[in-house]
C-alpha cells in the first residue's frame, strides 16, 4: 500500500501483520478520491478541509488526505494491534500539528463532545462485521460535528445489507470488488 497522490505520493504505508485489521486497498482509495474530486453531487476542497477518520486502522485514508493538503485530520482508533503502526505511518510524514490520534472505542461512551473541530469529511470504515453504524451516525448528527455540506463516506462489504440511520441521506453508492462505498450527508 502506498499514498497515491499529493505531497507524499508513492510513500509506502506500513500494514499490520495480523488479520484483525482490513486496510483500505489502493484501488478502492483511489476510486473514493476520484469521486470526491469529480462528483456532480458534492465537492470537497481538500486544502480547506478538516477530516475525521473513524476506525482509522493504519491510517490509509487520513494519510491520503494529509498528502492532498488537508488542514487537519483526526484519527480515531483503539485496537492495540494497529495503533503502533498508525503512529509510525504518521511519524514518517514528519508533519506536526496537522493531525491528532484519539485512542478510544467508538462504542464505549464515545460521544464526540471532546472533538475540537467540526468536519468537512468523515470517513467511517468499521470492521465489516460491525452492525451498529446507526449509533455512530446518530451521534455525529446529535453532536453536530459534520459541517453544512459535509460528506460522510462509509466503507462496507459488498454483501452487507446495512440499514443506515434516517438522518443519513445517501448521495452516491459505488461497488468495488468485495466492498461498496456510500457517500452521504446528514438531513
């Protein structure tokens, strides 16, 4: 895996050795960013954006955003098997004050109140077996952390039939190999 575009284009991203983490594949990541850059339904200006990367894993999505010049990325991850790799990947960029790592479980009294920012882009990439996405989307809505015209991206397994919160309006859906990507906003 590598960063595919921007300041750090071509930089290798360290991956976990275990099978508990499913890193975002380069082809899927490239497709997501192509849609973000070229969609008629929404537009993201990365250089003015603040990003929240939930279930960050090794940080592939947030690293790509940093490479494309985002103002700030907040990474949220709690799995000890991947946190050292996320930290190494971020430290290798040698940039400070453009990111923070929050080591918390999103389902264990995580209510978004301590976040310092409102976000233009929220990337939600939970384990494919995770079914409680409504809880997270409802908390995002309740705490009003997504800016007006902000986008939520959800990465899921192609075979999952997720039912999302009614507060989420799906703007676009794409299938890629074993996964599908939802682009939405809050109503």
